[in-house]
């Protein structure tokens, strides 16, 4: 190597849950790994609702340490425009997400991963020995650059650093998420999701309970310019009106509201290239109905680490070989096309149509098998046959596809 160049087997860009997990599993496979994060601290700012289901933890063989868990919860309650409420029971956790991300990075460091904060990737150049691809030369801000890596795993979130630098994929459609942490919020250990178009068109609102009577009260909306105003109106008109808003423990100054943007177009067309794989939000991996992304980020990271380990061992990390990564996630991840179709149909319904659909659901939606779904469809169409033309069936089925077993939360 040339003097002054830092070398490694795998460079992971971004120390969120996907990046931390990719670094951890790559190191466990015996690879020399560098993990870079452009922020000065891992885990902040928090961009999401901070939830993960038991099904996700089982799928990931993930044992959460007690200090990252804020609250044990029973699942999701969906509240429709007329107030009709239906449950999707699936046990899980609300996390202290900043502590969760730091814990994964600490686990990675304990396996030998070099973790470098305040390092921002700016450019990437392919390296060759004759016609054979041999790795990436990466430049950026931070004293470890330039970095030579055989494989780069992009876990840079919605910013999609590698896609942007390499013009690999066009920027996907995003939705804005915003929330407050509030005190003394009544709850019964369910996550409440409100599909109330009067406040949020093509989105939803939530109450996610945490320990000590705290809760995240927030929303996602395609109308990014109105996100805060819509959330404030919702709070003013509901039982949250007189509750205290506080800055979360990781936020030292500024407005107590926090959040970010979330990809909603589904997976990008190209999630790999020569010596490159995209994971988590950087690959467009979120469940399109309720925008859950943690499970997908963590799982795609394990796939990326597996492919990196095997291809580095073989000495061939060409795009042709890295394509196995795309097959791994495609075979397991949610049926994005069906969920997106159902989501679009759902948001085209009127408030009255949505509420009628909800009234025909059983109180516990997680128990709907094939026959139960057929019965619901028949009830809906008998009460309002015109809904068939409005694609009510895909809208209804989108709730089933988005359950935790399909990585919904």
C-alpha cells in the first residue's frame, strides 16, 4: 500500500443499526473492518419511533441488553378516522434507540472493528489489477482517509452516500417523520397508529409508549413543509393537549421536536456493484405501510457481511459475484409491490370508506387467516359494493403484509 493510505477488508459507511450490525458480523467472520460515522457521536440524532418486534429479534438472533429497552409492548392498535380501533398483537419492545445503536457499535469494537467518528465519505474510485476489480480507494473528511477497502458496505441512511457519489440510483421518494417526547401519557402497552387524513394526508400519526410514563407522539407525512404544524394541531385536538413536551435525553439543546426523512419507494434497483452493497435506508429498505426499517436494516447487514466474507475469501468481489446479496434480501424481504399497491389504494379511500373497512375487520387483525380475510372482503363488499372499484381488497391486505413477520415493525 502507498504511504498514508489506511487499508481494510471492509469499510462500513454509517454507524446506525445497519452499519453497526454489518461491521459486527463482518468482524465475527474474521475480516478487518473499519466503521465510519459522519456525526461526532453514535446514535444521535434519533430519526425513528424506536420499535422492534419479538419476531424481528428471533429472526436476527438478537438478545437485547436491558439498558437499551425502554418498554415491553404488546403490538399495534390502528385507529381509523371514525375512532374505530383494531389491534395487530405482536409482542415486542420500544427501545432507547441511541443506546441501542451505541451498544451495537460497542459490540463491533469488542470484535476488533475500528470505529471512527466525524468521518464523512466524499469520493470513491474503483481500483483494478489489469481487468480484475481489487477494491475501492475512498476519500473524505477525517484523519483515516484515504481508505483502501476491498468491499464497501453503505449504511449511510436516507442520504445514500454511495448511490449519490457513484450515481448508482436516482434519489428515492421520501416521507417526513417528526415527533415529540411527552410526559405522563396514558397507555396500555400498545403502539397507537392513527390513520387520520384530516391531519395527515398519505401518512399517519402515532403514540409510542416508553418507560416512566413517557411516549413518542409523532407523525409521518408526504407534506414535509407542514409536518410540525400538523403534529401540533393533532396534539391540540386530542388527549395529548396539556401534556408536557420535553427534549429526549440525548438532545442537549434546540426545539424538542426530532425526526428525519424515510424512504418510501421500496428497494432501489441496484443494491450492489463491484465490491459494494447497500443496506437499510441506503438501499430503500423500509416497510411501505408503517415505514418500519430497523429489522430490515439489521437483517440486510447480516446478508451483506455474509457475502463480503465469502467473496473476500474467494478473492472475487466483482459485481457479478456481489449480485448474490440482492438475491438474499429479495428472497426474504416483504412483498413490496403488493404493500405499495395496497398503501396507494388505502390513501385513495375517503374517511368514511376507511372507517367502513375497519368496522368489518375483527378486533384482532393478527388472527385473520385466508378464510378470515375472505370473510372480511365479503362483509365489506356486501355493505358497499362500490368499494370493489376503489381497490379495497389490496388496501385491506396491506395490513396483513405489514405485520411484524413481514418486517412491519
